[in-house]
C-alpha cells in the first residue's frame, strides 16, 4: 500500500482543461439507501456525487461496486472515497472495491478519507493478504477533531472541493460536503470587443477574468467584463448522526442536503438512542441550513421511506425519499435567482 505517489506528468494541466470545458453541474446517484443491512430493494449505504468526467463515492457499504456498475459509473474516473465511519454497513464494500482497482492496474492516485483508524484497518487487511490491491496508489486521509478541508491530488479528473465535519454518532463519524469550484461570471463579449479585445486567445483569457495586454499596449482587467461569479453546485452528506449543529453547518446553503432518516418521527427516542435521526429532524436541519433539496436516505428496513418523506414535507418544501439508482441532477442557482435546482432523474 503506497502513499503520496506522483501522478503522470502534465496531469494537472489536463485536469484543469477538463474542468474548464466540463458541464457545470453535479448528479447525485444513491447506490445504497438502507440502514444497517441491505434489503432486496435497498443496498447498504453508498452514494455517488458525479461530475462530467469524474465522481466521488460517499460511503462504500456491501455491494457498492456492483451498484456503481449498474449506474454506469467508470471506476477509472473515481477520484475519492469518503467514508463517514467504520460501521460495516458504510465500510464493508471498500476492500472489494480497492481490490478491483488493483486488478485493473490503476496508476492514478485514489484518495480514501475516513475517521482515524481507517488506515490501520486497511493495512491489517493488506498484511493478511485479503486486500489484493497490488501497486494501487492510495492517499489515505485520517480525519480527527472537527474535520476540515480535504485536498485532492492535482491530477484529479475534476477540481472537486471537499470539506468534512464531525457529526454525532456512537463512533467517530464525519459528514462531507462535495462541490464544484466557483467559476468566473459570464463574459460580456460585446463590451470586451468594443474595448479592443480581439477574438481568439486574448478573449479567452478575458473570459477567465485575467488581465491581458492588448496589441496596442493597453492593459485590460478581464474581471471588469464578467458578471457575478457563478457558484459551484454543492452536495452535503450527513450520516450517521443524531440532529446536531455540525449537520446544519455542513448543509448551509447546499443545493442538496443528503441526510439520514432512519426512523419515522414517532420513534425519535429510539433513533437518538441508536445515534440516528428521523425524517422530521432532517427537515428541520435542512430548513435551518437553507438547503435547496433534502434527499432522505438510510431508511431502517422497518420503515416506508415515502412515509418518512411525507412527514418531513410538513417542515421543508423540497423533500425526496432516496431510492437506489434514482438520481438527482444538481445545479447551483444563477447569481440573480434565490432558489437552487435539483431535478429527479431515473
């Protein structure tokens, strides 16, 4: 198991080029939406946050890699695996996934983040000969304290922003927020041309907000020809947890908040005793956080997810009960409108 390997030369430049030309949106694909154990209808916890050309996996319960294949996701484009905690229904699929990547001969580094102990657990599996990752380059990030920002390798396929926050569960647990980087505002082409910027490479530089030197020797600040910055779409992922301030902060202004809703509200006391939340409590968190859409997941096999979502809709206006393989298209709002957009896509 290796750490901090160097990517192929020129990788960062290629990644930046892909970022500039990629679609400015995310897609959330629930790969497993059950709590505790898989059922015939719902797999163990796993969720993909997908951009054009790359994706991040949040949790990796049993069966996650099969679910990813069914969703049409390419493992070669996987940039990071973000494990919330080391309970088996969130972690047990990771060794198999890493083994698959090793068999495929992956050379690009894969970031694996999780609470303290995840590195020693993977090392123990490797020493026992049951991991089988070969020369797969892993960048293991162990989270402690309140969490913080994660830096993905420079040659990651897409420039994802990833932040973590410590949640409240029976074992050390971290939620995550995954976003696309903000982009410069829309270029006023007519104004730039009128100011003497010729079409071609210089106009492209202005579009990026850079200062350029015109053929006549004048310097122009590209930012003066751009509209408001376009905020990158964001997805917050909060499970497993009882209701807590960290979940609110994690979901603050997120276009989609994915929050656990293990039980209906009548069993709130049981939920808290086991370190979980109800759908109503998740809705209160989404409302306080001003999150755009609340995607409920992590349903106990004993509950009806739609009923849990119906309870939550009395609190928050945009609630979706997650179902395996049923994706959400996520875009950040334009600078002028106030509401975010998330559209259900099968």
